[in-house]
């Protein structure tokens, strides 16, 4: 059996404490797995209900906070998954635009899924990443 140390990031300054899960998990290696982020503020309230673009922006802010707390940056992201409620071409283009602002020329592997709902009725997008810690 491996003696790898498992590290969990259960709190992130600026984000609410998650109920029953961690923001990130890693072993003693470089790979860090992150829980999906939505557009919630530190009090656990959904930011910008009904405004898809603002939610995507806030969700990327939250992803950045989680990455930093785990010792990673956007350039360290290997894989990103998007879960979009009510996926339309307009929403796809919004995700692409905000993704380019967040990642710049960095192009991680990507999956985008259109879904019918997330855990909260006002949440319109969730972003999940896998990164490497240098």
C-alpha cells in the first residue's frame, strides 16, 4: 500500500465552507482534483441570479480562489469541465469568451455539458478543474 499523503482543501478564503466535501484533494504528487465551482459568494448566496454572463465570470473568480488555495494557478489547469443549464449557442459563446479571458493562450482539455439543473435553482453554470501543482 502506498504511503502517499492525501491533502484536502476544505476551506477557501472568500468562498463558503462546503457542506460535507472539500474544494480540492491531492496526494503527495502533483495532481490536484477540484470540486465544481458555481457563482456563490462567501455567504453561500448565488451571485447574479438570472445573469448567465455574470455567473460565468464569478464562477471563474471562485475557480481562481480554489486554485490559489491549493497552490495552483490557471496555467496549471490540465482539464476543465463545464456544466451549463439550458445550453444554447449564446451561452456556449459566453463560456468561450470568459474562458479565453481566464486562461489566455493556455488551452486545457475541455468538456462542456448542457444540463437541465444544478443543485440550486438560481445556479446556471458549474466549472470543475483538474490541475497540477508545481
